[in-house]
């Protein structure tokens, strides 16, 4: 099998995950070049005995590179995707493509006209537990799907400096849940109603964001989803999902480092959930990058398309509009 030659843009937390997974798990994939302008990145990349550049454009101009994995800062994604597509490189890009709906629409057209594949990093679709839920839904065992419940709470808020440029809770955090809602239910959202509040840290409110939210989604057939988000759960990373239908229910609880339970006079005790997304979704990051490589090798459609990203983004924008205007917002309004 021909060796797939790739470049990686950015070596932050997610960039390191993909880089390490490729080095350890994919013998038929070669990391040709890694680009990141920081000194820390330079030292890290050299420690891995990989070729380094401080200029992202070197990935675009490298003739041997077949595909580029984009994990650079959010504000670089749009320009880099456009350049990569025009250069004929296959693209994997962490979300979001951009914080502007118009710019995302423009990028999708550029990618389409360039004839390359582009997959977005909505890694939760590749979690083994959620994949099991999706297979149960697809089997028809639940009958007509009626209700979906998603709980997504972080163990602690990110730095205020991050919140100020993230696009807000709906665009940065809940967008994963909006994507999961579409994916699990296999239906399109037509209406959104959200309420948001600042209950965790007043500094988040001063930065123009919220830290707690409840969102109701209405699907095209009248079925519904309820999603609750919080920036801080003192007991760890809370990731649960439940699908209810006319024929039954399927649900996924949190992942734990072990399943022991200690029984004593003061009660029953066990481990807290896995601490954060790097631990909780270790396998899903591996699965998603494997799916990207498979789509390139087999020339098949990617499993998370630009349209999927655009649809989740519209839900996020509708949720934000709903909070600001205290009303139900139709997806048709988001243009």
C-alpha cells in the first residue's frame, strides 16, 4: 500500500493527539512536515525527530504532501483551508472552519470546486459508546424516535482569554452536541429555543459569554432534543446521552477510570468520571483520523462533511439569537 504523506499544522493539545496517534498507530502514513511558529512547538517537533517549519504555508507548498491536518488556532483555519484546497491537498480541519457563516459558505464552495476532500473534527461521532447508540437507532429497535437528551458539562471553564475569541459557549462547546443531535437522530433541526445564564464565573459574563445553557431543538418531524451545558461540573467531565422512541430507549453514561464501588457505613463510593475530553475521547480521536485516511485511500465520502459543520453552526447561531431575543428561532432565519 502506498504511503500516505501528510503535514500537520499546529501542535497544541489536539495537534499533539493526532501527531502521536499517527506515529504510534499508522505505519502506512508518513508525517512529512509539521508547522507551528512557537518555540515550544519547535522543541517538541524536534524531539519527535520530525521536520519542522515555523510557516504554515510551507505545508501548502510542499509537493510531496498529500493531505494536511489543521489544528492551528481558530482564526487561521479559513485562510489555511482555502489555500490547501486550491493546492489540491486533502484536508482534515478541527472545528470551526470560521466564526463567520458567510466565510464558511464561501470555503465550502472553494473546497467543492477544488475537488478535494475535507473532513471536520467532530470527534464525538467516533466514540465507541455513541457509535453503539447510533447502531441501535439505525437498527430500528427504538421504533419512531421521539426524544433525545444530551448532557455536556466541562470540569472547569477555559481561560477568559480563550472565551473572548472562542465564539461563545454555543459555537465553542455546545456545537459538538448540536452535531451529535443531528447525527444520532438522523434528522434536520428546524427550530431552536435556548436559555442561557452566567452561574459559574461572573468574569465569563463580563467577557460577553454565558457559562450555563438549556437548549430545545425541534426536528423536521416534530421530535425533540433537550441539551444542557455547563462550563463547570465539580465531579468531572459529564457526558451522557439518551434516545427515547416508541419501541424503547438507549442511553450512554459517563466513562470512568474503573468501575469499582466501595460500600461502607458512610455510603457507597466510586471513581469520578474521566477528567476531560483528552481522556474521555482518546479512542474517538484515533477513530476519526483513521476514518479520514480511509476516505482518502478508498476515495469515499468523508464521515463528517463541511455541510455537517455548517448545519451545526447554524444551530449554534440560532441558539445564541434565541438567548439574546428570548424567543424560538427558526433555522431559516440564519442566513
